[in-house]
């Protein structure tokens, strides 16, 4: 299973640079306003799969970015 588009989202520019080296096709700094709208535009309606290790808020954003009819697979870390 290959991916035509890989969207990397992070707060740290150095991590985004690493994502580019690892073949990410779209880089998005999470501090930028309109992150969800930009990703939807770049992916023509939303992503097919979200993946990552993240907080509950980030987990909820993953659902917002999905293209209709697609799935989300995420690892959520809850504070202890």
C-alpha cells in the first residue's frame, strides 16, 4: 500500500524538515492559522488516513481532516 501524498504536521520546523527528507509531500506547521482548511485544499477534500502519536485534541482534529468515508487510526496518549 503506497501513498501519493504524505502530509506532515508538527509545531517544530526541524521536525518538518526531517519529514521532507523522509518524503513528505506537504509540510504544515501546526501554529499556522487555517491548518485544517489548508490540508483539505492540498488533499482535495481531506486525507484518507491519519496516523500518529498525539493528544486527545490532536486526535479530534484527525477526524476533522478525514475525507468522507475514510478511516482514522491513531494512538492517543492520555495524561496520567
